[in-house]
C-alpha cells in the first residue's frame, strides 16, 4: 500500500509515495509544491527502535515545518499532535502543508507503538 497525501484545496490533488517515504503537499505562491521524501540512510541504521523512531519523527518535523532539528531533540506534546494531524500551518505565512508520515513512523504502526508518546 502506498502513502497518499491530499493537497490543500484549492487546487487539491494528491501525492502518492512509497510506504517508507514522507509525502508532502503545500500551496505556495499560487503553485502546488509536493514531493516524496526518503529518510537519510544514517537514520535507517540506528539499532534502537525508540531512538530510530524519534530521529525519524524529528526528521519529518524538520521537513514539514522548515526548521532545523537535532535527531535526538525531545519531541513536545504539541509536536506529536502536529505529526498525528497530518497538517501544518505556518504561523507567519499561513502556508498550509499537508503530509503523510512513512508507514513505520505513523502512530498506527505496530513498529512505532513503543514510542507513540516518545
């Protein structure tokens, strides 16, 4: 099964990515900006599942919000809520970013269950 991200309306549309990719779609300056993003290889080799999931979620937060984050940065409750929501609105610009996490990072995945509240 693929990861599907619906783009903001208008104009709508969707992005379809592989299960291991972050799907993102936004509307900027009158254009749809979308893509499928693969995690850096070094994140995939982290031996601890909890640490790997936290690093992956920090990577996703960084891409979605456009801010730099350390892979081991603690994830706050509001950031977990943002990841669960699948949408981010930039407070300064109003830009809306819709996204779908990679399957192993989403909150319904058994692999990520151990760190749902990390």
